[in-house]
C-alpha cells in the first residue's frame, strides 16, 4: 500500500486541528476543536493549559480526520506537529505533565520585577544572545513556579513546548526543537541549542533542558499507546515540527534569507529571514530560529488587529451582521465595499491601537480615534473601519523600517497570509502603505501546510525543505501599490508616529489605560 498522505497536528491559541494533505500539498480534510485556556482566579493574568482535556481534543481531531477521509491509517507516510509559541509544560521524572501555561500567560509581574531588581542590565545582555525579552519568554514563568509553587519546581525534571508535547503523546519521545525552543529565551541562537548559563544567571535550575532535535528530523514512531488514542498506525514516522509562524513561513514559501511574510490574524507577525542569528543592538525586535536549519528570523508583532476588527464589527456593524444573517455574505465584505469608497488617508483621521514593537519596553497606548470632523458624509462608521485597516498597515511599515535598521535589508515583496489576507481591501492598503507588491497564497492558513512539508521532508518524500515549499505553494493574487495612495501614506506616517507617541505619554501618566503592557513595566 503506497504512502500517499501527510498529517499535520496544529495546536493553536484558540483551537487544535488535524489536517490531512496529499503529497502535492493539497489540503484534503481538516477536523478542528476549539479550546480555551482558563485563568486561575488565584493568579490574575494566568492562562492555564489543561493537558488532560486538551489531549482528548487533539487525539479526537486525529481520529476524526481519519474517519472523515476514510483512508487506511497505514497510508499516512508521516506526521508532524506545530503550535502556538511561548506556551510551556513542565514534566516530572516519570514523564508526567505537572504544570503548563499557554502563550500570553501574564501572571509573572512580580518575577519580572525581581529579575530587573536583581540586575537591571540582564534583560539586554540575555537578549543579545537569545533574541528574547522577558515579555513572552519562559524565564519569569519558571521563576514564578519556583516562587509560588515550590513543590512543582522541585519535582520538575524536563521543560517542553506544545508541539513536542503532541509528539510525546503519540510516541513517548521528547523532541524539542529550535524554532519554538528559541522563544523560551534560554537558547543560544547561534548554536540553536539551550544555554543553561542563562538559567543560572536568573537563579534557576540548569538541569531541566531536554535534547534539541533539528526541525524536519525523525523524532520517533507512533507507539502502541499513541496508536490506541489517535487511531494512527503503530510505526508511523513522527517528524519534528516547529512554531506556528516559522511553519507558516514554510507553508507560504518564505524559506530563504531576505524573504519576508506578514501573517494577519488576532495578532500580526512580520517575519524577515536572515542568514545568521545576529540580534538588534537596540533590543527592539525579537529574533528566533527559523524551522529551516541554517536560517533565522527577525519578528515584529502587532497586538490585536484581528481582535480590534471583531470588536468594531460586533460593536458598530449590527446592520451588516443582520444582512449577513439574511444573505450569507460575510459582514466584513459588506464593510469593505463601503470602505473602498473612502479615499486613502481617511480625510486625515487616524487611530492608535498597537504600537510599533519595542521588545524590552513593550506597551501600547489606549485605543484612540482622532482628527475626525463632525461631518457624517465623510466620517461614517466606514471611515472609522478603514482607519483601522490603515492603522495596522502603518504598524507593519514601522516593523519593516525597524528590521531594516537592525539588518540593513528590506524585502522586495511581502507574502501576506492568515485570516486578514482574505480581505482584498486590506491587501491593497498594505501594498499602498508599504509601496511593495503583496502576494497572497491560495492556502491562507499556511501553518499546517508547513508541518506537512516538514513531515514529507523527514521521510525523504521531499529532498529539500525550500524546494518542497516552492513546489507546494500556489498563488491566488498579487496586489501592486497605487503610488498616489502611497504618497498620501508617506506623508501621513510621521504624523501618525507623533500622535502615537503623545497618546503613549498620556498612558504613561496614567491619564488613560494601556491597551496592553508587558509584565513588570
């Protein structure tokens, strides 16, 4: 029986899914389950991960996709995994999970303060080696466990991430890898491996770090327990995967140095590939290992653009939602049709939500719309809606400039994927603001495809990750910049930066409330 399928298991922030592909990268079936990460009422800002219930959901998705596709499990050539980054699990010496938190867990304010008090220069020193700050890394969280749950800390034998947890549940083998492992802040970027000295500098144990396996290598095979719980065949090869953004980049063909992608969803990530693990001397932007061996990525994050859109839709677009319920047309499409009629620059109106990234002093002003007039013809809800789209594109421009300052390089085009890339208007605005072509792939949700490509590479179906990615990615549309609109945005951008700086000062003075602020600031 020929091995003709590849399976990706993807543990995202809001859901887990199993996705079946053929060997050409075509998605055949997908089974998805939503999950939630609840706050422990004792610890404000906490985001607990329920490994028992969540494995039931994940294994159910795998069984579901086998059932739905009606294939023989023995026809699956290989499985690989991907996940939200930053989430961590702790295991005891028997290999049992004993503590876990999801990606933007923010319970460790006290511990960030403790680290800063211990050595105010330590964060920058660690950033230059690891590419990470305290804001999203594992260091303050492990210190939190040490301070608040010492009995768990004492029992801890191993730390892992969610993609290697999925592999562990299927095979009984722990296979941590550099793309997600590097987001802990306990990695030497150049070596693509743990640096226990970083843990020691933070007063933490240095004996809990498992062996690192490079992305795309074979971790193990599905064991009897994994097969019983998932429906997969015993002996199915399981290949080391990676973090969601890095595998998303493989899934859209962003695999070589100087290539770039923007992923637009609840958060927006700008990913720029480099040929080395050098970091930003200004410590403003994150640097991770790519899931392609020998490639690294500068990453700049915009907070909550997709959530801002959802808020605006639900708070102000009841009419579009009503029409949508009657006609089946997406309310965002209805909004886009009207927002297209608004000229670039929204008659001078602008808004502030997420700021351009500053990794070691990461905070956002209060949400604000400003510079509108009391003219309902010009300043309707469609103008406000378009301003949100333009605002996110402005942040992305800031991120391109930031990474150019750090690396000296700028991409010649942007690959745009994720839910936001389904909006032609947003694609065009992004192209106009950046002054660059914006290419949109057919597969908008590219992370699972990236995992499937790694799975195929790991068992020799594909000789080369880069070539496989280029072969599997199919293009939907290319948007080219309207240079008249680009000129409007070029004039608007420095004004927007000044407006944002002023709004941030108001939040610093506690006149307004930050939309988000990193722990300890």
